[in-house]
């Protein structure tokens, strides 16, 4: 029996899977979202039944000073690979510099955030274990605050941490992958 192929829908904002199954999709064609504060990202999976059940995967593009999110920890393992560019990783209230091909292994319970560092964009492949009992925590951090990446009040509720932040919007801009543009 052959595994089913997902249906991939083309929208004005890019292509995304709409059903479960395997698919092949180029990042330049994906459905990207963007936020002035938190950069641009491609959540590779679709929504509903097309959402990945075991591992979340996305590529996040950060310009200088943009944060990927707010400083936080999760109760599930994550992994991060810099595909190109440079960024600052704030991990356990310490700053570490990351460049192309650096990998950050993030066990459960480790506080972290990424901040774009240079004029060239930084692309980070982000992988995270899906956990139906996922617990989050957003602490107040002086180090993360220097980068505009700390919540004002410690909380375990993302709605409180991101209060007043507009949601990311679909983007018609494609990923800056000139090698794949044709």
C-alpha cells in the first residue's frame, strides 16, 4: 500500500499542504508569515489534519535586531540549525554568537531566544518535539531585555507574554534564496 501524498494548495501568499501525507515543497514557494518585531517564518506544515503530529518544523528569517520570539523555555526538546547569516543566542541568560552551520541542541527546560545580528538575514531551521502536555515559561530577563526579547511579567501564558503584539501576517515576500529563484 502506498503512503498518501498530501494536497498542496497554492494561495496568494504561497503554497501549503492542506491534507495529511507526504509532500515536496520548495521554501521559496512556501506560505511565509511576517512580523516587524519577530521576523519572517515559514511553518512548513499545514493546518488542521496537515499539521505535523510529532515534530514541528519551520525556518525563521531574522534581520538585524529582530527576535524569533520572546525569551522562554519549553518542556519539550528543540533543535536549531543556522542555515546562513549570524545571530545572537541568549541561552540561560548568557549571549552566544551563532553563524552558518552552528547547531544549538535545546533540551527541555532551557531558556532561549534568537536575535538577528547582521545586515544580512539569518535563516534558522527550527525543530521541536510536539508534546500535548507542553509547558511554557517566559521569565523576566535583563539579558534578553537588552535585545527587546523579554516579557515584562514572568508568566506561563503566551497570551500574557505577547499581549499587545500584533499577530504575524501572511507575507507575499518570498524567502531570499536567490539560488532557487528562477
